[in-house]
C-alpha cells in the first residue's frame, strides 16, 4: 500500500493572502479616487513587468503625461509599502506561532541564550558580561525619515487590522468589516503626502520623535528588558534611550537652549503621564 503523502503547512500562505487582499483593496481605492484609466495603466505595467518585457514597460510609462507618471509611481510605491506591512506582520505572526509551538525563533533572545549555552558559557560568565552590556538608541530628526504622523498612524492601523484577520473564529461579516476598515486606511494613505511639503518645525520634530515612545517603545522596551532580566536576574539595565531632537544645534539652526528645554519638558511629561496611566 502506498504511504500517503502529508503536505507540510505552507508557512507563506497567510502572507500571500494578505498581500493579495491589500493589493486588491488598493486597486479599488485607485479606481475610486483616480478613475478606471489609471488603474488600467497600472495593471498593464504590472502584467508587462511580470512578463519581463521591461522595454515595453518603459514605452508605456514614457507615453504618459508627467502628472500621470507621478500617480503611477505613487500607486506602485503604496503597493510595496502595503506589501512591506504585510511582511512585517507575517514575521510577528510566525514568532507567535513559534511561541505556541515552544520553538525558538531566529534572532530572538531565546536563540541568543541557547547559542551561549551551547558554547559552554556559564551563568557566572553571563552575569559578569552583563555588567559591560550597554545599548543606547538615539533618536534623530533625519529629513529622509520625516514620515508624517498621519501615515504612521494609518500603517499601525493596517497592521492591527491584519492581526484581527488572523482570528480563526472570525465570522464572514466581521471579515467584511475589517476589509472595509483596511480600505479606509489605504484611502488615507493615498490621499496623504508621505512627507511634509515644508520643513517641519523643531516642535514638530520633537512630537514626531516622542510618538514612537507613545505607540510602541513604552510597550516593547520594558518587555524586552524584562525578558532579558529573567535570564540574568538583577542584571544592570542594558537599554537606554537618547535624542538629538531639539538639541542638535549643529544640524538645525533653529535648535537652541529653548528647544532643548522644550524637548526635555515634553519627554518628562510623557513619562509622567505613562506612569499615571499605570
């Protein structure tokens, strides 16, 4: 009797599903916001590029008016942005699955400490080494990273909605609601310039930098340090944060003592509010 073949689970299937969904919703948004003509051109370019006929792609794009070329570039830029969000979510999904299956995820603390143990590093050696570990992450207001908060917030919402789609008990009506919400966020991204038309003020840069603490670092940094200290009890604090924002007088002529004080005051207020909430 032949042995039945059992197919291994397709670990990339959920990622492909998310990318297809986001791509389809983006197509709907493009038709709704810009019309069928731009969508048709985008599809021609996509299908022609998949066939590898890049000369034909160049001919299609060159024949377009400049403003339509810009909208076409924006369409593909947003598609790849959405694909990146789906990939980031998939990495989180895989890590959660590893945790459920009690498997060690690559490039995790579990993997790092497993490698140290396999190398024969003792607990005493780890405690001694921990005294010399110091990681400081410094925030800067680099102009190439000046993504608007509206865009960042929409990206976070899309990631959260993708997470909700993973619920195995999700009813069809709930899935439709999530897809509608995804379309709304994609519309927001389409309608919003990714970067500011004008250089942000120093106070805008301060708010932008602290936004990352509000949205993620206040959650993930203590969790990471707690996980680290469970492996090395009473270890010195390995992680600190710094910031050039508001005080980089060499890089920004509008920065000075007043903006430095404003940055420190705002950071202190944010930390106090966080403690008050807890």
